[in-house]
C-alpha cells in the first residue's frame, strides 16, 4: 500500500544506518540554518511587495488594530491610488493565521529567526519522506534562500510570504498519513490551509481517501468542515473592507503557456524552467507507481497555471517535487545495472 510505514522511512532494511543518516542530516540542517540565518541581513536592503504589505499589517496589529482593518490600511499604504485596480477582492486578503502569530513577536528580526526555525523543522520533517535523509537539507536551504534573496551583495526580504510557512504543515501531514496517524494528518492539513488556502487540494485528497475507504472518515470530514468554516468566516470578515461597487478581479488570468506551468514547477530552482519540470515528472512517476493520492494532490498545483499566472505559488511544490524527483532518479540509477534487482 502506498501509505505504509516502510515507505516513510525509505529503504528501511538498514535501519541503524538510516537512523545515523537522519541524525547527520538533522545536524547538517542545524548548521545550514545557523549560517544562513546569520548571513541574511535583517532588516534587508529591500523587500518584496508582499513582505512590505505583511510587515505593515503586523505593525498595525501590534498597535491594537484588528487583522482585517490592519491589512486594509496596509494595502492603502503599499498600493496607494492603484489599490482598487489591484487588490479590491477578497482573494487579496491572506488568511490571518500567521499574522496572529507574528504580532506576538517584538520585531521583524524576531519573525526572521522564527522563520529560520520553521525552515529547519521543515527540513527535518522532509527527511522522513525520502529514502535519502540528506535531501532534507535541500528543503531548508530552499526555504531560506527564497526567504531572503541575495543578489549583487544586497538582500531582498520575502520571508513573510505565507507559502513558505505552509510547506512544513503540508510535509507533516504527508508523514502522519503514511504512519496512519489520521487525526494528526488531517489536523496538519487544516493548518496548512489556514496558513495558505492553496493547500486545500491536500485536504480534499484526504476526504477522497476517506470516501474510498482507504482512511477513516471522521478526521478528514472534520478537518474539511473546520477548514471550510474558517474560510467562510475569513471571507465574510474580509468582505467588510471591500467596496461593493468595485469590480472584482477575475479568477482566471492571462497566462503565458506553457511557461507559467514550467515556472511553477521549478520556482527558485537553478535553471528552474528546465530542471523543475524534469524533477516534477520524476516525482509524479514515483507517486503514481506508489499510488500515493495525497502526494499527487500536492504535485498537482502547477496545473492551475493553465488559468492563473502565479509562478510563486510553486513554492508549495518545487522543493517537495525536487527531493522526490532526485530520490526517485537515484533509485532508478541504483537499480539499473541489474534487471533482477529492479524487479525486487
């Protein structure tokens, strides 16, 4: 079965060696997080537009303003007179989950170090989803590299991008599902949705598993109800700050096919428009052969590039597809010399 415990631990025949490699990978992740955490200057020389928007929102929240009011005020500051044409839609409001957490911290630098911690934990969780735990280091490096872009001696901050914070819960849900700890899996899937609603396909896949009888129904049905209720409440709260006479931005954008899809598959990867699709296809092949429906739901996100031009949504896919793709490629290479061993 695709969700068995043995697949969580990869090639578990050499159990003691596997444990040593996991410990070594965890130490490598710790070193990487410390080095990159100290190397990235906070506050940065510049910041992406979402970073500015989210930072100002949190500053307003620390001054006692409610989330939706603070976000509305931040949009006025960041976008100015052009706001109505850009953000006058409920979809412009992020879910409040991470903002409620960030406002508890005293500064942007404190949020950065929380992000470094989250990136490290996400890498450690990733070690449980591949046969080669060392690949977890890549996940942490990817998240930290996207969080602060270093170019020509200057740093550009975007570590408050909510997609970066959703990768950890997504991976955690996949690990718990493979261990058949269904309440934990569903709970982490709900958390991922509450951080960034783009993770909804993961929760929907869990519901489908339950309907098909491959997972118990109460965890996934309860999780879906909680997530849906939270989003409805979020939409109702955000709607109070939207001018009813303003035309809503269309859901369907003009995309640059096939480049939008390819960019999502390889977002922020070296030569991503080439390497990303290759690793994505390898990851799809691996999950398809293993019949892992939850994994396939995560990998399916780039297909929304058919109608929406949001390459940076690939943050939720690229690091996961990369480690699965590399892991599968190395399996294929290792097994190729012997046809008999490939069949085992």
